[in-house]
C-alpha cells in the first residue's frame, strides 16, 4: 500500500512540475523567433519604431524565460530525487541528451541572452541581431535534446540491456538522436510553440487596439505574428499527422485510447467530437462506447497506417488479444515477462556462485523473453491501457483548439492586410480570449503524450512502479505541497510583471 501511494505521489509531483513548466516553454519557443524576426526588420529598415516593437516583446520574452528556467531546473532534479531507480536503470541513455542540452543549448541561449537583453547600444546592430537569433536557436535546441530523451522513453531504440548491471546501455547514439518518434515529437512541439507565441502577440496587440492605444505598433506586431502563426499552424498539422502515425506504429494502446476505440476495425474513423459512455468497460463488447459522436469515416486507418482499409486494433484487442490478427493477449505478455524476470534472477544467482553453465542457460532463456520484461511487473492485463477518459478528451480538446487557431490566424491576417483589423472588435476580443485557450491546448497535448503512455516509464520495458525512488511518501507529499506554493507564486509573479510591462506600452524597455 505504501509503495502504491509513493508511486502516485511521485507521479503527481512530477506532473505538477511539468504542467507548470509547460506554461512557460511554448511561449519561449515561439516568442524568441518572433522577436528575432522583428529585430531583423528593424536592422533592415533602420526604422526606430521597429526597435521599440522589438524591445517591448523582448521584455515579455525575458520575463517568461527567467521564470520558466526555475521550473525546468527543479524538474530535472526530480529524476534524481523521486525517480532514482529510473535514473539508474536508463541513465546511460537518458542522461546523454540532457547533458548535451545543458552543455550545448542551454549555455548558448544563456550566454547570448545577456547580449540580447543588455547589449542595446553596447554592440553593433548586426552583433545584437545575431545574438537574438542565437537565443532563439538555442531555445529550440534545448527542446530538441529534451524531446530526444522523451522520444526514447516513448520508443526505446539504439540500446541493449546488460543483465550483469541490470541497466539499459546505449549502443547507437544516432539511432537515439534520429528516432522517428523523437523527430516527430520535436517538430510537433516546436511548431506548437510557434503557434503559442503568435497567439500571445496577437492577443496582447488586440488589447491595445481595443483600447485605442499604440495602434501602429500593435498592427505591425499583428502582421508579423499572424503570418508566422499561419505558417506554423500549417506545419503543426503536418507534424501532428506524422506524430499520430508514429503513435499508431509504436504505441497502439495510446492511439486506441485517444479515439475511444474499444473494438478494432478496418476502415476505422476518427471521432471529431463525442461523449464517452461511462458504463463501458474493458472486455464489454455489447455496450456502445459513446453516448453520442460525430465521426469522420476511414480517417483513423488512413492517419495511423496510411491505408484506408487498414485494421486499427482497439482496447479489447490489445488487452484480450486477437488470434486472427496475431495480437497476443496482455496476460500472455505478462506471463512471458515474469519468465524473463525469473530468468534474470536465476542468471544473477548462478553468476554469484560461479556456475557459468547454469548462468548461460538462464541468460539464453532471458534473451528469449527479454522484450516482455516490463510486462512482468504488471499484475492485471487491463493495466496496459492508459486512463481512457482523460486521454480521449485531452486529445480532442487539443485538436479542436488547434483548428480554431488556424482559422483565427487566417481571419486576423486577412483583415490586417486590408486595413480593417481595428474595426473587427469581436475578432479582437476573440484573439485576446484565445491566449488562455492556447495554454489549454498545450497542456492537453502534454497530457496526451505522457498520460497516454501509462503505465510505462519506458514503453514496454519499464513500468512507473519500478522507476520510483525508495522514499517516504510523507516526504514526497510535503515537497509537492511546497512546489505547488512556489510554482503558483512564480506564475502569479510572472502575470503581474507582464501586465505591468504591457500597460507601459511600446516605450523604451
């Protein structure tokens, strides 16, 4: 009971940290490039108005960057405090991209951030512009290495398991770096950040127009942000398609949960909008999984497998098995996983007493069942399925809001280009109110990615129950409460500081 509570508290604490950190990251990714574009216009034109515009948005970027940095550092420390077993078992692989992120990307953006923010009138225009672009590139390189590590958790490649040390060890670094799951996650994440940055600039600029203040500065900001956001939204759709394809190939349980698909089918459709039936249970093949739904026919088969008549396995197929399609029941995988763990223990015991022949026999048996090792820690077949309601609704909130963002960029850009944006007060109010919706979409996407891969810390290889540290649950509970207070205080501080800076307008910052 204690271990179960410890696991849940450790998960809750990490989720709390990640959710707060994720409030800052997307805006950093997007706003950094928007600021760089604005400064490029200033350097090219020599127009001092563009300098004021750049410095205004740069100040807001700096506030967000500084506070986001604090939450990110705490999150990385938690791998050593709450998830020590995880760090020991996979540290050889997981630690490498995080170390590169610190050495290569973080120092790059931190170093040139000082020049960018404090170097006005101290270095030449071109050097300052270069610094701004390097901060933007550095921010995105940070995201690259973090998402390489995360992508490996979702689809472990380029490694082997060492039975003598009970650790995963890296074999091929470039397989880890160019892991298709990691690549798709990186591209999808940065493009979503660009959308968030654009929504933020448009929304704040809309507030100025609604107030009738700083009209020229606001309209110019909107043009840049709407153009950038429109391109980013189109790219976001492309990367989202590839990300969903990778989920279908590597994490079929996540895909089935995202769409509330209980029974697999050919020509499976995508649920555009719907309400899950709370009475539906795994293994129940008679109750309708939805109280109501609007479905796009054939789309899920095409999205997940690039074939309109492809079979998409459902939750029941993955848990109970599907003999016709050679899908093993989860209980069989659990039994094979237990054989793998028993063989590993036998191997280590035989090595201790120096019985090489017996050790080799156990090792051969372990290699036979090695790929099922993670399942050996599970108790019930249903555990392989992530929380269905949370994953399903989070996914559809993310997709629905993403569609609205694309439409918003089109409308804002169109009315800006014909010079009527300040007349469209309803659109301007919608743009301002869309800022929090952008954050909601990003948090929903994070939930889909991370909750959707439960119960795995490393997909199919290491469940979260084995990854935690041996801590007292009370200690985790206390630190989680302290972090909640700290992060909430930081968020309130950022909002207050940003509001103060926004009210100052496009003056010298």
